[in-house]
């Protein structure tokens, strides 16, 4: 239904020199003449004066019209318009009342539904929400962790929960950054969970933390606020995050602590390639280290090694040599 202002009625005056808010000069001149002469032949009176009820038939002189005071004419001219406005207002009130009844019904039926997005604040609250997600998980947990090695207390807290999940048949896939391969605490945790069937892979860079339970529930950080998370229960958003994880999974490198040394040629090459791409892009060592979850000293060591190999004497020259050397080619 399209609602629009009711301007579709005829204008009081349709001559070329008139406007919606002003009478035309012809009508004003004729009305002045009628006031002076008392009456005028009907053929000499423009139609707008009749529409405005400013000129009415002279009963004593058929075919002539006489002027009417504007105050008197306003009752006949404005009365129908005011009645139409009153009808519109009554319709507006009744429509609002009907819609309010439907609104109450809608609210009652959705009152008990869980909100699609919920902000969680505080480690205890977030921990309880994650425990509930783990307990309700039926098929798979997807997790992505940025920032390199994880703190020991976080891994000690997660290990019993993850082992219990794996032993009841829940698939667990986790993506870390390449830098965890040199973190003995995280590698020890990875060895424990992979022994029970978990799958762990790494990428040069993980954008943000994501936890997805099945395709029903997900958790992501809430903005940049510490100890704050967003619980997502909207099906479309959860599916989007799951697909985002799966796409990153296909590009990641498996971690097998029992068979692979702390550093592998594949990972070292991938990590160095990521660092060199950042150098070509003009990033500083501090920025690269922060983004890849590693120390600035390690970044400097990688950059120095390549600089020596290419014979570079400056950062700008290194960026040019890297870009033209073919080192960034797969």
C-alpha cells in the first residue's frame, strides 16, 4: 500500500498565472470590480471565484454573479476540506489501533525466543557461555586463534573440555598461526588433542578469534573491548562464519607434532613469504610482528637474512629486490 499526501483534488484556480498558494491577478481584478459594481455577468467571472464561493448567483438578476465576503465564503470552501482531513485522522487512529493489536501478538509470540546477537562481558560469563556451547555441540567445533602461542593457563583450562568432546565423537578443527610451531606449550597441547583425533593446522596470519559450534552457534570478539564477546545465534551469520573458516582451512598447513620438527621448510617458506610481502607493502617490523603473533626480533632476523642474500643496503632497496626477485612466487 502506498500512502501519499492528498493533493489529487482540483486546484482552486487553474489559470497559467496562478500558484497553489496565491490567487491569480485576473481573479483579484475581477473580484475588485465586482465589489465596486455590485454584480457582473457570469461570463466575465473566472471559474476560480465560483470554486472558492466568492461569487454566487444573483437571484434578482439571472445570469449575473454577486461577490461574497471571504469570511462567509470560507465556510463553504473550507468545510469539505476540513471534513476530509477529519476523516483521514479518524482512519489514521483506527489503523494505528489495529496495528497495535498485531504488534502485541507478535511480541508475545517472540518473547521467549533467544536473541540472535548477545553481547557477553567478563571472563566468567564468557566461560559459562562457551561451556554451554560445548555441552550442546552435536557434530563439530571449529576454532581459529590469532596471536601465536596461547597462554598455559588457557590451554590447561581447555584441555579437559576438548578431550571430553573428542571422546564423545565430536570433530574438532583448529587453526593457529605458523608461529605456534615454535611454542612448546602450545605444541604440547596440540600433541595431546591430536592424539585423540583433533585436527590442527596453521596459517601465516589469522585475522581474528572465531569459535563455531556445529552451524548453530558462534562466538567472536566484541569490537576491541577486552573480556568481551558476541554470541551469535542467527543461522545465516553462523553459516557465513563456518564457510569463512572452511575456506581458511583449505589454505592451511597440517600440524603433526609427533612426526614433524618444530620448523618445517613448508612453514618457514610460507612464514618468510608473508613477512616479505609485508615488507614490499611498506609495513614496519613492529606492525608485521604484531599481525603475525611473533616477536619483533624474529621479524628482524628474517628480514636481515633475506637482505644479506639479496645484497640489500636499505629497506626501500630490499622491497624492490624482493618484488623483482621472484621470491614471492609460489
